[in-house]
C-alpha cells in the first residue's frame, strides 16, 4: 500500500519509519526540509517539501483512491484541510490528528476519522491506517468468545446497534467516536468510521466480518 504521511514531527517520523519497515511505499511531506532529519539517513521512503493540502503536492506525493493519507501536522486547521482534500478530491482513505476537542464535531461532520492528541501514538496511527481485519483484542479462557475492533463502513452509517447486533449475532460492547468512548444502547445509531468493539462467538466472527464487508462493497 502507498501511504502519504503529512507532517514529519515525532509521530509522523515514527509512523513513516515503521510503515517502510513493514514493506509499504511511503512519502513524507513537510513544509520544512530540515524536519526530514528525524527520519534518519537510512530512511528508504520518499520525502517531499511542500504544503500537505496543496493538490499538486499531494499528486506529486502519489495520492490516489487506493492510498492512505495521515495528516499529523501540529495544527488542527492544516490537518482538516489535508484530510478533506485527500478524501474529497482524490478519494483517499484518511486519518487526522486533532488537538482541540471542540473541533471534533467538524471532523465528524466531514466523516474524517480522528484520534485526540491525548491518546495519539504512532501505534494508534498505524492501527487506523492499516487495521488488521483478523486481529482479536481479547479471547475468553474457554476460547468460545472473542472481542474484536471493527470500523463502521460508509454504508453502515444510520444502522442502529440493535439492528447490527441482530444481523451479526453479536454484542457491541463499546463505541469510540471522535476520541470519546461510550457503551452504546440498542437505539444508538452507528456513524461512518465509528470504531466498535464487538463481542462475538468464535464461530460467529466470520458473520460479523462478512456483514461489514458486504456493507463496504455497496459504498
């Protein structure tokens, strides 16, 4: 996968290095060329000096519908512009860093996945960019039940928790949205890019994934 990391600070440089080490194609964009020193002399990805929300810069960085863009600059305004251009103009998958929780609703209305700065780590960025569809967060001692994290696809927006649970034979134990977590009730309506922690039997896990994949296929 090709991934564009906009912002070469501590988090951006860590994410970029780990992505390259995992075999991904990476282009790091930053306004200042000296920021690239954080990548180290042996960095095998590309670097590009420029403004991350500039269309020509993103095109030069290799943006496309099949790539992902991580907006991890030090400013919320820049991150929202980067994510919006990458997603709305080029159709890329995006994730954006957010510092001011009061702006979370702006990102939410635009359908941009975010992580609040208080929980922002390189590992969290990577999990948003490269979710492992088969990863289990917890398995009970009898190995009958598993707890998994899944992202709600665009076509899943508007579905109630009760409907999802009935169709997938599972229980939604936790819902994370724009940096806040809650235990959803049956009437809670899922939104695009919500992260849901689902408790399901091992035998029913394929049913959960099949339902989400079916929704995604009808974007």
